[in-house]
């Protein structure tokens, strides 16, 4: 199997406004009141679905540093059957899966994911959760396209 080890667009090549815009959204999310641990679960789960090695490496390292457990991280692909996740977290992980696979979803599936999440979170919180999901999906696409090398992240 061939591996890619060449960055196509390096950090100095990124248009200044692009990185600043993404960082502004990260700052907003950090200040949104969503628990940092929940944002980290969203980032790892979407990165798993999108198969973004660089982001998986980054967010695993950051999550462990922030106090997340190895068990929860390695059970994340099986979150639906894993008792280490709360019902509130499972609702968000379901929404993450649904929105990350949005092209494969019916309107009913999206409605169901929203309703499940609304049992635990306000409309403002859900809006911020959706932004966190869309943000990591954007980062995954940027990282994969730019050719960021998995394992090269240092926190």
C-alpha cells in the first residue's frame, strides 16, 4: 500500500485569512460553554469517520493531555454499545455520525438525531454542537487535501 509523505500545501503556503477564519471559529467554540471533553469527542469521532490520520493523531494526543481516558478513545468507534459514554454524549455522537455522513442520511434520520440531542441540550447548545461538528469536518477536509502527515503533530 502506498503512503503519502509529502505535504501538498504547507503552513506558510496557507492563505493568511483561511487559517485566521478557522482559528476564529475555534476560539468561538472554546468560549461557547460546551464542555471541552465533548468537543474533543466530536473531533475524534468525525476524524475517525473521515479517516483523517493527522487530525486523529492530534485530537487523541490533545484529548489524553486534557484527561480523556484511553478506554473511551479506543471504544469511540463502538460508542452505541459502550457503557463508558453517557446518554448525553451518545446523543451528540449520534448527531456527529449523522452530520458527518450527511449525504447518506434521510431527512428523517437528521430529524431523529436532532430530537435525540434536544432531550439534553438547548437550541443554543445544539447550534454550537453543530458548529463543532461542521468545523472538524472542514479541518479534516483541509488536512487530508493539504497532505498533513499523521504522527507529525506535537502538543
